[in-house]
C-alpha cells in the first residue's frame, strides 16, 4: 500500500520559512539566537570531546599531538559525532531564543513527518542504487583485495546506522531549517537565507575541487527549495542521510573511510550525484503535491504569527 495523505494543504496557514516569525519575534531575537547557537555548539562539542577522549583512554586508544585519536575508527566516529551535537543546539536555540516549539524547525506540522521521511528515504536509496550500477559499469566497484575484514566493516556499518543520520540531520536542521527560517524572520522571503546558508554549507566542507563546490552548492540550494516546497526538512534529511551512509558503507568495504576531503575529482566523480540531486528534487516535489503533503501550518500552529 502506498503512502497515504497525511494532511490537507492549508492555504491560510504559515509557510515553513516564516515559522520563526511568531508573535514573540523581535528584530533582535535572531541575533541573540545566533550567539546562543554558537555558545551551545561550543559547549556540546567540548562535552562530546571530553567524553570521547575519556572513553578512548579507558579502552587504550591513544591521542596524537593535535588531540585527535590514534585509531582511525575512533577518528571517523568522532567526526560525525562532533557535527551531530549541532542538532540539540539548534532545537534549544529555537525554544529559548525564539520562544517557539522545537517541532516548528522540523515541519509545518510541528513535528518530523516520519512516514513522509521514510517514503523519501526509499526514493533516495533507489537513486543511489542506480549510481552504484553506473559506477560498476565504469569499473569503479569495490576492490575485493582491499576488504578490511568483518570486524572493521561492521564497526563502520554501526557508525553509518547510528551517527551518520544524526550528523546529516544536524546539518539539515541548521542550514535548511533554523538558519533559513531565521533569515526569513527578517526578510519574509526564504531566498536570501537559502543563498547564504548554501554558501555556508559549501564552506563547512573542506573540499578543494571547484567541481565539488558546484555539486555541494547545487545540493544545498535544491534542498532549500525542497524544504520550502514540501513544508519541512524530511526530503532533505532523507537524501543527505542516504548519501552519507552510502559513502560510509561502500568506503568501509575497503577500510575505515577517511574524513579528509581534499584531492582532485573529475566530472564523472560528481556528475552522477548532481543528476541525482536534480532528479530527486523534481520527483519528490511532484510526489509531495500528489500526496497532499502540507506546505503551510494549521491554524493552531501558526496562531500568533505575523502576516506572511
């Protein structure tokens, strides 16, 4: 049975990008929110760093001169965990600085719409299966000689299942969610915030290849567009999680993946994901409209908002 309609679009409700513009909104609240977000992110990062290093010492994992982990698997896990802490920082900032329900960062329904999220995950997975087929046709499959053994692969798989979704969701809640809504609380239009956060998203990754910059920027703008068009972060989270988890699993079949993103990339390295991003965005937007996925809040959620 296919996904059933979860809601009926309310043309009189508040669109996603204006959910931070509540009755409590004042021009200075976004500025306070940005400062609070940075402070919370630093605190949570210090906490997760202390916990990670403490556990590493307990199990005999050494630390290098730059306070990194000597074990690649621990370094890999910590890289995702250190980004995942942005998720509670974003939600607490929405609640404390903007005085609004944390669910309004998720969607116009005031919550994460799980059935819609899982539907999007299925389509994203189909897209990456097609990319895998293209890679195999180009002779870019996994090298059996590089197999690291089941213990290492299963450890990477566990990280892909537990930490990668939190890391990808955190980036979406920050870049496509809270920041877009925060900019729009000033401008009343989502597009200046979408542009600014897309540039930020590219800057947060340390790639050095212009083609990858283009790929990331297209992805970021497409996910902003999908978030606004579908009234929530589910579609963006789905593609981001599947993308990162696929990278972790396939790379894990050849050893612990490196988080070093420098290096050169050819057009063929980025073209499949560019095409997938565009195709996914077109299809999910069309599917959301056909299923009647809400793009505006219900009156109870949008009560007190300033006019759109």
